[in-house]
C-alpha cells in the first residue's frame, strides 16, 4: 500500500469573539449524518484507500472475548505491518508523523514504527451521537473559547470553528462514565534503568454523562479521579483526588492528597500527582489556540497488544517503548496548536495536539520550550472497548527529549485490564473520604 503525504484542505480558522461565538448554520450542520459522522469525522476514505470509509466502528467482540471480562483480546492480532519506518527512511514520511516520532527515529537506531492496516473502530452510544448533532447548531463558545453554553453531553462542537472548540471536543469526549482499573506507572531513565513509580487503584468518573438530557453547566465537574496507591512500599497508603470543572476561570481544577505519615488530607498543585491518563490539555486559558487544519497522520491506534500487555518488563525497554507492542495506523487528525499567551507562565511555550477525527482523542502531541525547541512528546494508546461502545486511551506516555527519559502511565495489563462500573456514592467523591481509603 502506498503511503504518501496528503494534507487536506485547511479548516478555516475564525477569530474568537470576546464574549460569544455563534454556532454553525443548519445548512452546514446538515452534513452530520451525511458526508460527516455525527461527531464530525469524514465518512469517506482517502484517495489511495489507505484510510477506509467509516462503517459504524467495531461493535462485535472477537470469538475469544469472554462476556464481562476486563481483558480484551486483540481482534487484529494476526495482521502484519504494511510498512516499517525507522531512522533510515523517516525523512520520507516525516510529513505524516509527529515531531516526537521523527526525533525518536533519528536518535535511536533500534526505534521503529510498524504501520498496520487502518481500522476505523470507534463506536459511540446513540445518545452521545444524537446529542453531538444537536450541539452543532445549539452550542456556543464563550469568553474567547474558555467557556461554552447550551452544550449537551457529547461532542460540543462537531464542526469546530476554532482551536479552543476543538480542544473542548477533546476534553469532553465520551470515554465511558465510570471506570475502574489497577495500573502501574513506570519511568525509564537515560541509562535505560526502569523503575516503578507507583502501582495504584484508579476510579475515573465523567459525571456529565450520567444524565444525557441535562445541559452541561459552566461550573459542572466533567472529570474526577480517585487514586489509592498500593505500591511500591514507600508509596503504599497514599491517595489522590482530582476534579476538573468546565469553566476553569470560575471553578479552577483542584487536587488533594492524603499522606499516611501526616494523617491528613491537603490540597496540592493539580500537576503534582500520578494518574493513568489525566489528559494533557488543561490550562486552556493560558494559551491562544489555533485550528491549523486536518491532516493524514501515522499514529498509535488499536493498540490492544500494548493496552492489555501482561508483562511490563517486556514493554518498558531502554530509550523507548518496545516497538513490538505498538501498532501504528494512518488516520485523519485535527491539528491544533496552542501558543502561550503574553504574561502567562507554563513549562510549555507551544503545544501541538493531534486529535483523532473519529474519537476526538489526542493520540499524539508535541511540546516546545521557550526557545521553540522540541522538549517533550506524548502518545495516547487508543483501543475500542468493543463490548461497551467506548474508545479507550488509558495507557499514556511522555518522552522527555531533553533528558532522554520516558514515563508510561496506565499500564493495566498486569492487573486485569479496564472495567466499566456503576457510579461510586457521592460520599466517596469528597476529599474527606480519602483518609479512610489511604491506609497501609
């Protein structure tokens, strides 16, 4: 199969109004369900056939899957790569790769990108699709894109008119409602030495999806996370809770930590925690966001082998994640760039996100320092939970290109995979509850 760079027509970028930005017209929204899926992806395949048409996604489990299991067999385990990209030929494909992918291939002779046939596996509940269609004409951006109005649970802006709207699609996308897993976080230093940062039990909740008919308020909590650390021994007994609201100006994100030695819960910096996949695009208000356009890219996708890998040691090799575990495919992505606003402070001066058109997940990102040098790069490992109609991106990793190190969070395979559960009681989502769970 021939892989060539195909930059699609740029999506027009519209200036953000100070107070509000109008929704799209009914004529434009009529494309949803016809030429576009209800979340805004192009239904057709690409010109050379390397990206197939969208046909509803993967909703049938392979015969080897046991109903109710939290470990999901790879439906494409028998496929072979169509193309292998490494340091010798990476320049030929650099227009279809993130800057981080190119940098790794150039730096490490053993690094490779195995490109497999593309499968558009994303499938979402009908209520999410229906709400996304309604949002196209009803939702509005507010306060320069930092807030919004009249949004139902679903994709807020399936036909985005700005970078900020695209980023809200990423943050509010459907990822399930209540999720439970046990996971590892591993770091590998520049010498190739791997170390267990933490083993934890994670409960993740997206409260806005518990009532599909209720519009999302600007102060609603859209994401909350509760962790209890099990190991290593020095971390056992700690716990962390995180809550993010839809309007960071009115209700900033908050995090709390319980330390057994101190026997008290304290509020902490929202960045000072280990999580399976906290997302990397918060602090929207600190950046000016540009919707650069849409592009065909080679990204991690349908990564069942990695997501459900039972042996973390084989996965975490020196310098980079073991290439044998990473499946890459060609997909269309929205490219969104954030540039730090004058006077704002953040370790990243510029951030570029690659948002999968079928799920709105950020499958890759590049982060730059104040000198506009590539600093870090991240990847989310996306696989469809075919028994639940949930696109999952629990495993998440970051390469620090300045130090030659990397970290991978959400390694759930050794602990039984990913479960979808009933909601925890409200009493377990208050910081005071952490002292009762964080016990050695």
